[in-house]
């Protein structure tokens, strides 16, 4: 059957080497790009899109060429090819690999090529069997070990795995209705649109502009000016801007992130260079800027703050404000970066968990500021109590049945979106204690306190915000 623009492909997706098999049957339009198919597969299988992926079709590899650092794979840009350009017949098989560490290999079998059916909204999932394995469980072998452990109370890893997975996991579970509900919003997937760090909030926050003329540093004590001067975050942003000024760096075609060569060279110049490779028993190698949060965070601040401009297949280069930033006094640099984070940036970008609409609750940053300013200066505060108060007052929810696990997830979101960025600004100091479940080798955040430098910054942000600003 010759390919037509309005055809529908019925594809059976099977997770290789799983016994009994984990599979889904989907129908997708022929005009679907391979990148959009990736989003669809993430939804129907149940993955979280935390890792890289690629397709292998008729011997050719499709993905993001930016991650093929040395061109060894000959990766073809998946954004430029639709299904009707790579699928030729019924019975054709395609391969899809997700997470190059765990190597989740999927076989896609083109069962039928059909005309669209009136009244059916595509893409759609027709049927499926069994739950998706948890992310980062260690591939098929790790998943088998995981299942054995949670089924056997005597297994050495029984309690650890149950805690990790939220106390409940049914390997036979599959909710077809929920999958199709998520498919109705496909296109807001992480790989195509949602949580785009290079765009600002779509609300009144864009009306608030900050520049290098703030009066805040004028009364800053000398010892706090020294803190601003030595702040690793500020110095790293200067390093980032200087690199973009002196080198030609073009954003990747699918995300706009830095290519790997730039990732390695910029990180090597940071005050505390992040680890990009681990050659021990379990080899690890960074394949994307988004896997290096210290760099990604600084890139976001520079882009959203108007210091650099660039994006998908566009060169990243300094703006006029970015050039002025490089020669501005240190306290003013810190001020602009914090104001950018607090009033212009989508904090959900820092969360390890995705949100349905890609944003934190409206007014979340203002509520955070209120609760932080109520804390006594220099006195340790319980993180758990602070996080629970933020969760309750912002009415942020996580819709899973196990509410104890939901609360743990929400606390983790508070830690990543509030505590960790403010620690980078040296607004907060943090204290950790051994994680009770996993032992002394693992720690968890227990307390934090506001520094004098942080108090000055928070009060300055409070004074600069409009009374009705979220």
C-alpha cells in the first residue's frame, strides 16, 4: 500500500527481553515526526523522559545529532523525518532505544496501514499489557531483580526497593484510559515543548524587568560584598558568558541546549567542575546539557535574564546586557541573577518530577518568599516542617494513591525548586543527616538556615516586587 499523508499506522510496541512481555498497541498518523513518536512512546509505555533515546530504522540511526559527539553513529535529525518517510510497508520493524545506560530496547512492528476513522482522535492506544519498569532500575536484568526483591520479604533489598518505589508496585497494572487521557495532550512532552527553559512565564511576570541599576548593593556591608565577589554561581556565569563571547556555540536542533563539546569545555572552567564521566564498575557518561544541572541552571539564568540569546539551531551569543554584565560590580551581577530566578524563571525546570502543565502553582514564588522571611536569621529550621507548610499553603498535590509517598515526592520538589537554588546563591546553609532507610552512606536534608547575606537579598527581592505580583 503506497504511503499517503492521511494514513494511520497501527504499531505494536514491545519492550524487548521482558517475560511475560510488556507491550502496547497504538495508532498514530503518518505525518507524525519521529521526535513526536518519541513523546508518544514515553506516554504509552510509562517512561518519564529522563534520558536520551534513538531510533534505528532500516540500518540508519535517528535522534538528536548533537548527542552524537564525534559523528560515530551518523545520527540523522529525528525532527526532520515523518513516519511516512521511514515506514514503507506493513510488517516493517523499527527499533527504539531509551536510556543508553539501562538500554531499554523496544521493537515497533507496523501491523497495519489504515485510513483514518471518523470520530477517532489520534494518536490513540488500543491495548496494552503490564506496567512499565521503574526508571533507573538497571535495565531488564535490574527489573527482574527488583521484582524478585519486592515479592520476597526475606530478600536483602526488599525494604530498600519498596521505599524507593513508594511501597507499592503492581507489575501487571496498565490503565488504558489514563494513557489515552495523557495522549490528548501529547505535544506538551518534555522533548517538544513543555518546560522550555528558553521561554519565560506566560503571565504578568514578564512585565517586571530588572537591570543593572538596582540600588540594593549601595548599602551592602563590605563583608557581604566580598561574599558576592567570591560566589561560585556568579563566577561560573561570568565563565559561561566569556566562553560564549569567545567561541561559536550553536544550540542543538531539538532542544537548543549546548552541544557536548561546549558542555565539557565550560564545565571544566567552573569553580567546582561537575563530574561528567564515571569509569568505575557502572560506567556513566553525560550525553546532554540537561544531565548537568550546575551548567543547565547557569545557562537558564543567563538566557532568561536576557544576558544571552540563542536556541534551537541558533548560535548562543551575548546581548548588550550580557556585555554590560561582564563588567558590572559583583553585587549587581548577583542581584540580576537572583531577580531573574525569582521573578522570571519557571521553577518547575528544577524539579525532578514533571508537572501536567509544566509550571509550579501560581503565586508559588511569592509564598516561598513570605515563608522564608518569617524564619529567624541564623537559626536552623526543620526542612520537613517548612516543606509541609509550603505544600499545604500552595495546595500543590501529587495524584497517586499512596499519600505518604506523594508527600515524599512533594518534599523532594520543594528541596529541588526552593532549597537547592538558594543554596547556590548562598542565601541558605543546609544540614544533612543519615537516611534512616538506606544507612549512613546516604543522607537527606534535615535543616536549613538563612544567612545574613541571604536575608539582605530576600528583603531586596521583596521590596522590588509589586504588591500583586505572583
